[in-house]
C-alpha cells in the first residue's frame, strides 16, 4: 500500500532544525518511496535541508501572513506532524539525546544519529579555499540564542585565544553578538551555508551549546562545547568534549527559559579557561593524529 507523504512543520531555531535531520534519514531508509515534505518558517531553516537527498520538497509557511489558510491547511493534511520536541521540556522529563527524542516522536529508532548537512561542490570549494589562508583555524561561537544563561564570561574568551598564539580563532555568529577582540571577525560576514562550508575545513571548534555546536556533528569536527543550564546528555555530540559542571540547580534551561540566572551563571563561571584550553588541545591532537 502506497504511503501518504509525511508532512512536517519545522519549528525551532537552527540547532533544533539540524538535530531533526537524522530522523528524516531514518524515515526515508525505512520507507524509501515515502515523500517527506517540510514546511519552514524562515529561509535559514530551509537552507539547512538544501541538497538533502532524503527530503522530497521544502517550502515556506507562515501563520502570521495568512492564519486562516494556515490553520485550514494544517487540519486537512493527513498525516501531519511537527518537530516541536522542546515542548516536552526535555531537561525535566528525559535523560536521552534530543536526536533520539525526536526519532521517538516519529516512532522510529536511529541507527545513525549523525547530523546531516549536504554541501554542494561549489560550497565545498569555497570552504576549502577560504580556510586555506589561516594557520590552524579554530571556529569560535560565544552566544546562545536560546538563553544568555548559557554564555561564558566574555573575558574568558579573550584569555583563551591569547593563550594559544599558534592557532587562528575565527568568530562566527551575528553582528549583535559581542566581539572577541583577539579573534578574526566573521560575524555576519557569510550566509549559514557558507559558514557551514567554512566549518567543514576548520581544525576544531569551541563554543557554547548552540546551533553551530550541533553543526560540528555533521562534519565530525573535534570540538569543545561548554554546557551550563542544559546538559550534554541531551544536546551533546560524541565528536565534542562536552564540559559540564552540574550544580544542585542544574539543569534549568526548561525551567528558567530566558529569565536571568539568580546565581550569576555559576555553572558557566565554574568552567575555567585552563580546562577549556586543555580540552581544546586534546581535540587538536586527535585531529593531528587523524591527518597523519
């Protein structure tokens, strides 16, 4: 019996979008002839799925532009799903990775949980060429769009960069994110796709729990990710060293949301520069051995 298309409304930020990709691969492998059609709210969401062979079609949708049509369309499509796993408050109710939680929502088990990003030959060429101009390039991302409680003291980033003069740190992100003075400024200089291509050819990555930390998993970049109100068992990836200082109040991401931490983000402050540097050097050594 022919299966109807799987229609999915894609919610969340780019990190949430990235971690849905293993599930779509698993669905397609289980039912090769089933079409997967995605409805995205932003162009950046759509760009994550570009060139993805497991997706039949990606289109835009908007409740605000035409709410009546949106609701009617939503109700008449069968089956119709969304990927809003965050509504389950995973830090409160789960002790498994978000990729597995999403797969469970679709009634499927992941055999391969690697994040899926498919670069074009032109994007590959751009990333390779761009990164060739830098000596031992390390990507740096210091801001969490989900919650400022996930951010490390900013002075620590400058101290970290200055303590590793043999490497080139390149800060990715948006212009409104605070600049690390000692890093090469790539904020808002490139599109999401171009930044992903640049990431593929980086030696390593260091940053807070964010979309770019998830993207490292697509290219198996040996990175270092700093966790505080969120725990790595849910949002961490095996290619990274995930630094986490669980306190009595941790994890609190699904409880505090965007409210400021009443304890001055102690879970983030407790991660020292020396600790991050040691983890990063360990990952760089691993990368050197893989290239040998």
